[in-house]
C-alpha cells in the first residue's frame, strides 16, 4: 500500500502527506483510520510515521474507547516524535496528549503538556495546539482563556487555508459563546463553520456540527428544532459507529426542558453505565452525573439527585473544573432543600454559588439567587430574602425564556413578602406569558 511507505526524513514534509492523512481520517472514517494505523505499525515504520500511527490510535481510544489505552499510545507517540527529532510532530502529539490527560481527570499534567506543546510548535502547528488548548479551557469551564486561545489560533489557521481546523475552531468558539449565553454570536460562528464543513469529507465533524446547531436551537428556546437536530446527529454518529456521550448530555438537557425528566434520568444513567463499561472519559462521566442529578430533582427523586450531585461535585473538584463544580453544587443544594433540609447554612451556600456563577458569567446565576431567597423566606429571614430575590429578579427583563421565568418568579416572591397582592398577580402574569410563549415553541402537544 502506498500510504504505508516509510521515510527516513526527520521533518513533516510533503513525502509524509499520505501518512499524515490518517489524522483527519479519525473524524472522517474512524474505523478505517484505526485499521490503517494498526497496519502501519505492523509494517516497520520510521519513528516519525510510527508516531503518527500511535497518535491516531490514541485519538480513537480517547474519543471513542478506553482512556487508559489512549494515554499509553499517545505517550508512545510523543516519545517517537522526540526520537524523530521533529519539533512540530512532538508539539502536535503533546496537544493530543494534553486533551486526553484532562479528559482522564489529570488536569495539571494536561495543562503542562500544552505548555510544552506551545513552546515546541511554531506557526500553523502552534495554532492547532492553541485551538486544542482552547478546547481544554472550555472543558474546564475557563471560558475567558478559551476565547483568548481560539482568538490567537483562527487567523493563523485561515491564513494557512486550513479548512478543517478553522471549522473546528469556529465551532468551539460558538460553543463557548453558548455557555456564556451569547446565542447570536454562537449562531454566526456555527453558520460559518457549517459552510466550511460542507466542503470536506469530515463526517464525524459534520455530525458534531449538527449536534451543535441542536444545542443552539435549544438555547434560543426552540425545543422541537433542538430534538430534530440532535436526532439527526445521532443517526450520523450511528452510521460511523461512534459513541455519543456528549450528545446524550445535550439531549437530556432538552428532554428536561420539555418536561421529560424521567426519560432524561434514564438516558443519563444508561450513558454512565456504558461509559464505565468502556473505560471512557472521566470528564464526560462527571457531566453525565450532573445531568442525571438535575433530571432526578425535576422527576421528584431528591435522594437520587443528592447522590448523583455529590459524586459529580467530587469528580469536578478533582478535575479542577470550578465552573462545573459550582453548577453541581447548585443542584446539590436544590436536592437538599427538596429533602426538607432548609437551613441558614444552605442560604449562605446558595448565595456563594450565585456569586461564583455570576463571576463566571453563567446564565444559571439568577437560579441560584432565587434559591437563596426561597430558603431565606422559608426561614423567615425577610431582609436576606429580599436581597437575594432582588438579584434574581434582574433576569426577568432579558435573556433566554427560562432565565426570564426565574426572574419573574423572584419578583412574585418579593411582592408576596412585601404584602402586595397586585404585585404578585402582575409578576405571575408576566411569568406565565413567558411560559406560554416558550410552550408554543414545543410544537407537539405531548411536549407542551
């Protein structure tokens, strides 16, 4: 086979292109890429080409299989790149290894790998390293750093006419914008990325783009479109034979918004079992547990919610993912309140969570302030309740439907505490108007 031919040159040159094509193939035809990489290793390749093969296998195992196997192959790929004395190859592998380490819960080691990768790479390669570090910042919930790295990467990728990596970078930037509640910015980047994907054969990346559009539709309040797009993405992944854990997380979020919390809990729990069965990413496990905790609370199972949230908090803390840990702590407090354990300590905990979420720019901050206010009201702490509810009520004038409903709920509680029946009715009316508008987007009557 022509693509198996070895070469003794030390750098990544045109003569290596046929082997380097295995890397994008992982997300175009994953099974074929894995097979070819294994065949390449059996053909006595040069250290440079063996490095590529181990990297391909490592990527496949990282994203679709066993994280431990991924780390073993990627460390081997790194060592072979160093033996080949190719700084660019070594930088590229270090970035792939960094992502795998973070997904394995070894955040400090992962970030250290990225530091070495940025230092070893230059130009186009460094831009690809920066993109992957931006992805890791997103995984860690450090959105400012993610936007900064992707800002540095995109112009270089565009100048190099690197369609695949430019599209990936735009998709990532859009996803970060969504996490921060900037739906319009996200839509613009998703649209630009999709135009680029249409010119490629990157089938897995295309499925991910459809999934991302589903997430954007959900964030804008269009639940039927979100479910349709996520189902389309699932069909695309099924054709490729790849796992869909991130898709499950997003689908569960949409199911909960549609009032199907029991179904969301079942899907999340099943995904956790499947992930454990293949030795998959611990980062995804933590996210699935957080979704399961939310679903259990909405399904009226506070003890289940408490158990899932507690494990999620522990995993996120160990992974140094403060954004996610704070969101999990919010669900943990909600579950404790639902089990009848309201206390002054929980008021303080909810208020602290609200402050951290607000500092992150997280859309869930009003929800935490509302929770603190509700607990304070139940305890008869009217002054504390007013302070927290006033913060939550600010969200009633803008943002996504759920945030506005949270704001009007807070305003209704403020009016009730002040003894204003008219204020309660007005706030409830305005909140129900938002709810009705949101329900009309659900389309099918069973979703409404």
